[in-house]
C-alpha cells in the first residue's frame, strides 16, 4: 500500500471500508505526476490493456479495446437511488437505496482480488476555484486512471484541498458481466458505484455520473445548475468576446459547434471562435447578476467516427498527441489509428475494434465501432479559450437548444409569455455559420425564418418577415417586452417585428438568431435582463417543450 496523499479521516475511513469489501492485493494513490502515469502506461502496455502508437506521428498516444459487450453507456443499467422515488425524476431508473446497496455489496465483495486498487483524487473545475467540486474514484483499471488524468485534474493538488463533502466513486471491472452491470448514483450520499463495465462513460465517474447526475442534485440544493451544454466564445473584430452555451443530446454536434472555425470571410475580418467546453456546463448567477458558466472537465471524450479535417479540424488536431483512442481501427502499416469518416483511404493491413484482422478495402463490416472514442487533453485544442483555466468561468449571453430531427420543425413550439421564453420558429437555410451572441450590429449571420410569440396577442403582432425600413435593422424578431398587443416592434405599423424606432441598433432586445445548419437546428435565446432576468435561471429560458 502506497502512502496516502491526505490525512482527511473521512476519506481514509471510506477507502478502508471499500478496500475491505473489494479485497485488492494492493492500493496505489495517484499523485498526478508524469513519472507515475508513465509507469502505469508501461504496465498497461505489458499486460495488453493498451497499445502504444507511432511516437513520431501520434506522440504519447495509445489504443484500447473494450469488451465487445461493453461499448457504450447503458441507460437500462443506470440507476438513481434516493429515498423517495419521485426525487429520482420521471425518466430515470430507481431502486430503494438500501436494496441497491445490498445488491451491489454481493457484486463488489472480493471483486478486486489479485488486482490493484487505484485511488484517484480528482477535481471537477479548476482546483481552488470556489465553484470546483472534488471527488475520489477507486478503480481496478489502469485505463480508467489514464483517462481520468486527461478528463479531470488529478493528484496531490486535489488531495491537499479535499474536504469531508467529497463525492465517493467506486468502480470495479469485476467480470464485465452485462447481466450484473450497474452504474448507480446515490445523490443523498454523494456516492457513485459502477461495476462490471470498462467503457468510458460508465467508468470515468467524473463525467456523466458526477458532472451531470450528482452535480444536478448538488445544484438543486445549492442554487446552481449542471447542464449537458457546450460553452463557446465568439470574438468580434474589435476583440470583444461573448459566450454562449448550447444544449444538444449526445452525437448531435456539440463538439463540432464548440470548435467551430468561422467561414473564411469572417475569419479574414477578424472573427474568432473560442472553445471553453464541448459537453458539460455548470451554470450559476454571478455576484454581478449575470449568468456564468464553467466547464468542469479537463479534456474531451469525443466520438471518433465522422471526425475529419473537414468536419472538425480542431478536434482532429486535438487528438494528435497525448490521446487515448478506444475501439477504433489499428493501422498496422504505420502503427496509427483510423475510423470511418476520417478519410477515404482505409488501411488494408489493420486490426478492427474487436481485435480481428481487417482490410478496409474489402471488408463489409465497419472497422471502428460507431461509438468509438478519443480522450484528448483540452490544452491540445487549437481554439481552446484563454478563459479555460479561469476559476470563475465565463459570462453567458445566449443559450442554444438543438437536436437531430428527421424533418425541419421548431424545437420550441410555445411559451406562456416572453419572460417564460420561447416562440415558434420554423427555420430554413444552410451552412454551419457562427451565431451572434447578443450584438445586433455587424453580426456574422443574418436571421433566417421567422418568430412568433406563443401568446395570442403576440402571435397576431409578429408576422413572417423582418422590417427592413428605417428604425428596423432586421436583427430583432418578435414583440417587444411591455408593448401593447398589435404594436409593431419597429414602430412602423402593427405586424412589423423589426427594432423599435427608439432603440439603438446595438440593443439586446428581442429573440436572437436562428440557423438551420448541417441537419441540426439551433435556436438562440436571450439570456439578459430584457427577457425575464437571466435566461435559464430566472424564468427566461426553459427546457424545450
């Protein structure tokens, strides 16, 4: 047993209890040092758990394959166990906590015999930030240790500041038995338990388990929110940066949008896009009354298939060093990796994600699993935001809701009023363009489609089309807050939704941009005092209906 990195009695007592149950041969604390991580990489290579890739073309990169029955998160095996079933939410699986603890104890007892238990102190957020949250993950997987060292901030710096309110996480590979696979959250106990899986989302307990599920409960208690949202900054030619958060389900383009490169015309004009995060945002009202967001993660756990120099050159560049690839093709000719959608030249002499010989020119089967992944350090990203390490996060000017649909249709159909936030917005148009986060002036995108408030008076007032006459700059859609029913927003006549005549061109009034881009519909909603306080937290923006 290696020396503990902390003297915190609550931490040590819990580790002793878990070790007594799982019975590992030895216990190793992860201090976060490169020397220790390199030793673990060598051990994992020797055991076959990972394979080292071409050091010249992919320095510091490794390949891992999961069991063929363990390739994705498993919703039906994921539980929220709180005392009252209604507190688990309508879409989650629930079991009584004591019943689940008893079931899990049988599965964990002796599960680490002959194995090493690794103790990972980790931080979600910048260590020392007043908004950071700390956890300990116990695992018998070096793959988990190496991934957590990319996805979170780990080691001695965390152990130095961890308190009694840490989030407890226990992971054991056990037998990788899908029939006894459980990913369980006990929000009232600050505890996460995962057994019989080795796949990322099920076993990297800082990600979905902590940063979304447990954090949602903590936020509910403490007055903030944990959301499945990217965070990006848009910088105009004057050097001003506005930040927006965007919520899409998995595999709907969050990473691509978070790492957007402006079209050449705007790039030459001086527009830039900065990536703060591609998956999770912790939102709160700041002392200044604005909505603020921070990315609690330290890396990207992205889907590999479809990532290429055209779809997301920044993501591809991010994976070129210090990255762990999971369930992709191993190109034996040059000891690199490949996946469907990377290029049109699949390797002929390769090994597929199941570990079988594979010829990409002749095989009818895909070489990489559709949910194959890369785990890459955020610092590798060419467009990582200068505010990425900011302990306070960034102020949010707009929130986007999106998702894949078979047909173009509004993502939000109606709302009670403008303060509630919404409108019906059929959208047409093309091209993935940068979205203006709140500045009316020379925006990089003109509005497309139309907006209709859901209340009858507003619906009568906002007709298709945007006023282009004097006093209406065509950037603001819908009825102005506080206007009488039937009054046009531009001041010309009823039915004109342009800017009010008495309002300056760069005002923040009105529903913002909408663009239909690449099959994903984006609707940008105001998150400013003009519309119900501060968006998502003060009655402004609500969930899509």
